[in-house]
């Protein structure tokens, strides 16, 4: 896609006042239909990059651009006192996360008959099985919704994800738009089997297009001893890449049953792997590796403390991903965890025929760069 022309001398629109919809942001969300038998954010200065879904990174940049002037009266501004926002959507009947700040540690057991270790192992198995199912599916077609909170702004939007084939023959297309007020962000990730393309347009910045050579990624995986080539997309991009990175950097310790729009789900929750987080936040490595850990409000703004994934019990499809943290400019007082980012899939169809023309991409030359040489050496085996 080509970016529309923009007057460089035009004034940036004022940061909007965002108000939630009466019936909730998403409303009815889930319908999974199966056919057949198988169905980088930048942290604070001085820290390393940390992984997240692209919508979170794009939404954060968009919100930051919209916040050039401090908005007044935003419904998401943290008041000096008063009740905290709800930590779980109204349509999820599951145990909420802790309502008081806590150090990065395992939650207290919720089932007297199951130890914390057994519960964590079960949570890990469910997440691993869910993400592995994405790689094995002959095709997936789904619509997506996003919500990202950063500072006093909220970016929200929608898009589509399509995937076809398995292993080295797998193709994908993941596209969406986010808006906050009059500002817009457009993201496209598409793989045609030869190249993986990443398009970004975040107003008011010029668009960028990055190319990755799929063949060289395969060669790197061979050199790393990654023999399960069904996981190739997890090393390229799209939904699989970002979800598998999420699992690589987080450890899941809690699993409880829940319901989303009458669909039974497993609600799995986890926190950062401490070693990884200490590598990212070098200046906080000592406290991160201490027994007490670090409380959520001491993480940099925009960095989640925990992640919650809602996985359908029948298809083991990840219907919803939520990032939990303490929003607000640092330093900020201790406060309950809130949802700071959300991704939802709906109208999901697994195993249906898809239009392969959607995997053809002819990029504009503006902002085009080949990042293969820099990208390939950074690849590493994802945890099994």
C-alpha cells in the first residue's frame, strides 16, 4: 500500500478524548468454524527492546504521536484517588488477576487439589498445544480487533489474518489499522513463500517497507538445528511469530476455566521470565533476580507486567490476548493491574479454502529496505 500525501506544514490534530462504548469495546467476539480434521516495542532509554504483538508497538507509537499536547479529561487518565479500572472484560467469567500490586512471582494456588507446579505445567501445555495447532492448520481465516493504551490515549482498530499451507509452503497475510482521533496507523505483514514483507505507516512519520528473504531464514534454522520446519512462520512474522515470541519470553503459571460469549475457554495467565526481563532491563537486573522481584508500577511505561490468553476449550484456538500493566507516566504510585493492550480474533474459520491472491504483494519503493542480513543472525530456537 502507498501512504496518502500529507501536508508537512499542517498542524497535528489535538489529542482526542476517548470514551468507551456503552456495550463494551468488542461486544460479541467469537465464532470458530472448523472444516476438516486439523484444524518490537522500545522500552525506556538505556534498556533493550522487548517483544510484543505488532499492534502493541504500533499503537504505542500512534498514541505517543497523538499525545504531543497533554489531553484534558481523558477517561483513561489515572485519578489521584478512586476505584481502579476493571481488570477483566465483563464477558469473561474467570478469576481476575491480583487486585493489589505484587512482585513478579507465581500466584497463589486456586485449586486446593492441584499444586502450583502442576497448575503451571498444565497452563504451559495448553498454550503450547494452542500455538502448535496454528502451525499445523491447513488454513486459517479470521478477523481481528486491537486495543492499545499508552499514556492518556487509546488506539483501537481492526483487520484480518489469513494463513494457508504448512511448513515451508505456509503463506500468511496479517493486516490492520489503528486510529486515535484523526491519526491513523496501518500495518501489513505478508509472506508469499519467497519474501516476508513488513509494511508500517504510523502518522505523521513516512511509511517503511522491510523485506526478509525466506530462503535465508530456512538456512539459518537448519544451522540452528531447528528440524521442525512446520514452525518456519514462527521465525518470520505474522500472528504465529508474535504469539510464539510471547510464549518464549513469558512463563505461564495460572489456568482457570472461563466463558466468552457462551464459548468455554481456558484463561491462562503468566509473567515475564526473570532472566529475560533482567537482560532487557539491565539497570534493574539486581532487583529482578532477587526473591522479591519487581512490582508492576516500577516497570517502564508501556511495558506489561503479565499476559492473559483466553483459549477455546474445543479448538484450542487463542481467541483473546491481553497485556496487563500499570499505565501512567513514571514514576507512578502502586496500583492494580489493568488491561493495557488487547488482541481478539473473531469469525474464525479453520480448514476453509482461502484466496491465495492475498499473499501476492508488490511494495512501493518508498521506504523500502532489505533487512535480511541484520535479521537472520538474530534468529534463535524458540522454546519447545
